[in-house]
C-alpha cells in the first residue's frame, strides 16, 4: 500500500521501518489541508510490542510517534478499538 500512496501523495510521510506498513489504513482527507497517511493506532502499538513489553510500546508510541510533529504531512492515527 505504501507504493500506491506514495504515487498518490508525493509528500506522504510514513513510519519507519517499513514493518509499520501493516498498520496503514489508507489516506485521510482533512478540510483545508493536504491528505495524509492514516495508521491503525492499535496495530502500530502491536508492532512495537514485538520488540518490547506492551506498556513500553504504548509509552513509546505516545511520546515518540503521536508526539512527533513533522509538519502538515504528519500521519494520523485512528483508534479502531470499540468504545468502552
């Protein structure tokens, strides 16, 4: 999917490494802004948790991923879990 999105969005930013491609949901469109890559939040954390404890993966995600602003092309993260 990365290749398709890269073709569609020249300025697309992706998480690295490419293992996170498993968590791509598609492209998100926002009012008055360029489209961005959309990731499944839970799947990103699941991928991080392959190499660290789950709690550490969640903390890493909140601080280093959601907390990283890389300009208007910064990816978004969709929480696909059912509301509690």
